């Protein structure tokens, strides 16, 4: 079985140098069900992995905080909300949200509280730094 795997010489798509796709690596690839041959030599792969790790970390960070830029239906400042606003539903900035919450339990804030992002997290409602800055009294 092993005999069908022989070291192969591949060309790196990044630096165009040739590198060896060893029989061992081919078995590994087969085992992982990777369909494609490696495209890059080890140094280039390492370089990309380093870049990817950084991009991945940023991506994961972004995914963890699904924020949608929108406009507060009350005071019309730009704000971000931790969920995808439903069409036609009011979206409030933190200031208006808290104001509404104090004022009435049945207003738009109640709708917001029922929105997925708010369910467990109304008190921990997260704002972007920019939106938070908007809430600071201006000097
Ligand atoms: Zn390379
Ligand atoms: Zn507002």
C-alpha cells in the first residue's frame, strides 16, 4: 500500500521554488481527506499560517461580537447593536434603550429585550468604543 506513495516535487505558488511532498505527507493528506496537493513550501506555509493566525484571531473576535451598524430610531445617532436588527423594528442606542427601560416595560425597549441579542444580555449590552464615546458628556 505504502508503495504507491512516492516523494513528489511540487512548485510553491508563492515563491515558485520546488519543494518535496513526501510520501509521509501524502499519507497524512489522504488520512485527513485533503483533496488538493499542498500549494506552498514549508517556509511559505509557515508565513501564511502566521498571517492566518492573526487574521483568524481577528475574525474570531469579530464573530464573537456580531455587531451591526445602524441608526438609533429614537435619536438617530449611529450606533451598533449586538444582533441583526429586524426590518421595521426600532433599534435603540444604549442611552435611549436604558431610558426606555426605565420609562416603560412595554415600549420599543421591550421589543429589543425580546430580540435574540438582548435575551440574556440586556444588562451586559455591549457598545462599541465609538458608541460609548458618544455617550460620554462632551467636554
Ligand atoms: Zn514558497
Ligand atoms: Zn438613541
